[in-house]
C-alpha cells in the first residue's frame, strides 16, 4: 500500500509539473498590434485602391455604400445605386498587379513591443505565392523609412517564403523596438506575379492608407522607394504581432464600412478604432491593442463584400493573437440592401448577433454590442429598413445579451431628427461619419470596459 501511495504521489507531481513546463516553452507573449480583414479580389475589373465596391464588382456599378448591387424590389432585378465618390487619391484606379516588384505597405501600430513578426495570408488564392524577400522598418515619411530601423525578415530561417493556397505564413521574429501608435512599414518583394492570373488576390480594399509599389526588382528594405504607383489597399498582409508586456491584450472592432473608416481622411488614421487606440495608449495600465476587422459593404447574414460576418468571425476575431474583447457593429447593410423587402427581418439579424455572442463567449471573450447609426438620406434608406434598425437597436440596448452596450446611435444622431446624422458628423452621404463623427464615436467608448 505504501508503494502504491508513493507511486500515486509521484504521478501527481509529474502531471502537475507538465503544464508549467509547457507554458515556459511557449516563449514570449505575442499580441497583434495591427490587423485587417481580407477579401478575395477576383481577376477582371476589380478595384485595387481607394474606396468602393466589393472585390468582384466593376467600379462604375459600385453602390454608394460600398456594398453589392441593391435589389430594386422583392424578386426584382438588381439596381445599381449611384457610384461612390472616389476615396484616397480619387477615382477608381485600375487594379494593382505585381510582377517582379516590391510592395511597401504602411500600417499603424496600436501597442508597442520589443520583437515583431508578420502574418501573411493567401486565404483566397488558388495558387502558391512566392515571397522573395521581406523587411520591416519604421517609416520616415511617405515611402521612405528610417535606415537604422530596417530589419530583414525570414521564414523558417530562409529569406524567401511560400504561401500555399488558402494558407497563412508567419515570419520569424526579429528584435526591434516597435513604439505604440507608430507607422510601421512592411516590404514584400514578389518575384512572380500577383493579380494577373486566375488566382484571386487576397486583399483589403479601402485601406484609407497610401501604400506603394516599386519599379521592377527587389527593393525590400531600401531606405527610399521610387514608387511606380500607389494603392489604397493592403495585399497579403493579415496581421502584425509584437512581443508585448505582461497583461497586454487586444480588442477587435468587428464591422462594416463604418468600422473600416470609409470616407475618413486618407493617411490620417481617423477611423473610430484609431481614436479608441489613441485613448487606450494614453492611459496607464496594461496595453490594449485595437484591431480593425471592418469590411466595407459587409453583412451579418449575406455574402458580397467579403463573406458574411457569421462566416468570417473565426478568422477575423477568434483567431486574432491576444484577443480578449470584441465590439460588434454590423447589420446596416443587411437592412439597407433589403430596401422594403421583409427579409432579412429584425428577428433574423438578432439571431445572427446571438450567434456571434455565443461564439465569442465560448472562447472566453467579452463581447460588446454597438447600436447602428442613423441612415435616413442614404441611397438605400427605406421606412421599412428604419423600422428594422430601431428594432435591432432596441434589442442591443435592452436585451442584456451583450456584456455591454456602446450607443453609437445616440452619439451620432441629430436630436431634432433622430433618424438622421447630426450634420456636423455626416460625411455627406448620410450613411458614413466624417472625421468629426468618427472622433465622437471613438471618444464615446468607455475605457473601463477594457
């Protein structure tokens, strides 16, 4: 009996020691400091920069809301809304294609760290992509970087990497002091072709950020880049992670064009998640990253401008490194695209939101619901849609389903005409805020929630 007791005690000691050893073997704590939500850009007349249609929509037919074509009536033919105003550097540029060139892409960090790595994605591609070289650096201005900050990236120890179809590629980590709220440059030299063959391009349109494409050749890590053209989109880049301080975490802002920052000023980082990131960085305590998972034209239930919120929630929220919280602002496109059609109903949208809540909680996340902003005067406004918006907002506010409520409707509406934007916050299309509206939204979020 004594021998059996001693053996049992030994087993218990060993078994309790294993998790501690495994935890130590994991190494540093990685937290995403920047991320974006990616879509498939099919080949053909798709948009490579600026703001506008979903990935497979010809630019001239783009609805003003950045969503797919809007049905004119239940069961009727699709009717294109007026073309959206050109964003970024104006108009609808030809799709960006790459062949033996270097992409220099700019992202805005939210928290800092002492090591950095990047995550590339070929989620929608049907052919492998070769990465000939990659670097990170801190931006100086425009397409120039600070030479002392340049770091070469490797993939499994190799300067080159391959992203297989549907897969991601994580770089090796490099030592680099990455400040919070800094412009970080990610260079990718692509020796082959991107966007010219049948494989869809994995991209994020409507970046509200100027990125750069070099002349022919490998210019990755060069202090200055002679740009052959600019692009208002991110390509292949899904996430930037830093080795962060103890207690660091991330909140994902999950939504449509209003989270994506449509009609905000290009290169000014004036989206509402940017405002929230600045506020969180200014307070004391463990750092909290803010990750923007908005896609212009996205819907809770339907595909079109990217897959539906329900379909992309795992990739764009639950798999983000270090995520502990999510803010959900989705549904206005489902409502608007339906026009006077009774489906989807408010009950359908509530069921969709409930699914997102359950899936977030199953992963231990705090999940906050944001009310939908007013939209009277937008091209796809209808009285029936307004009734659905009111019903969904009432449920978000009163049901207790969400862990907390962020009342963006109350912040942005005109008190004298509650179905409309406050004029000072309206970008002019009666659907998206301007910079002042985005600022008010970011400032309305209670920091005690994080």
